[in-house]
């Protein structure tokens, strides 16, 4: 039992050198997968509430290391089911003055319900790129989430031919 305590302490020492910051707040995503160059061509005509997902974002940051969880609800239509998604990731970030950029990877889970849902549970992986503007205890962020598999080819495709969800968040430092 003493050995386990020593191992935990040794693993925790690198994290003690950094302050732990917790950010929590609301987030909204355009819920259809798009490519970066398509963002400027998006038109608001024909958009409905089901094209967006809303929820919360939480990030735990320890120096260059960080972990995050995003919970999203996407309302369905008369032909598409409602969806709830949980996107978890861990990664590294870089803070420069009042800007922070981070890249993380992790699992994501989804549940579809109502309106003729045929696939109730979905599990996968994601690659998340985040950029934030830090304004005191408030962080204004822009995130890009691509669904990937934990393979080198899938990760390469996520960078060379990116499709993903584009979102914004307003996070408050706790």
C-alpha cells in the first residue's frame, strides 16, 4: 500500500508544478460537419434549430496539459432524432499573452432518441483544435471537432481533408 502511495505521489509531482485552472461555460456548435473553406460560404437561409447543438464545455488546464469535456444537445426534426453527445479529450496547449491554442484527442459518445431513431448509442473518437482569447477570468473560444479513429491514417486525413463541427464557447474561470 505504501508503494502505491509513493507511485501516485511521483506521478502527481509534475502536475504540482503547474497551477490547475478550471473553466466552465456554455457552448454552441454548427452541428453539420463542414470543411474550413466552407465556413465563409455558409448562408443563414434555410437554417433551422436542428442545424445547431448547444450545451456546456469544461476544461481543466495544468500548464501545457489540459483535458476537456463538451456535452451537447442537438434537437431533431420530424425525420431525424434528437441527439445528446459527450466529447472528451486530453491534449497539450500553448499560452502566449492573452491567447491560448490547444490540440486534444479523445473518445466521444452519443445517444439518439425519439423521431424514429434506429441507432440509440454511438461511440467514436475525436480530434479537437481550440483557440481562446483570455480576458481575465473569461475565455472566449473557437473550437473545431473532427470525428476520427485512433489510427494514423484517420488522424492524417483529419488534417489533410478536415471535416468537423465548428463551435464557440464563453468559459468562466472557477
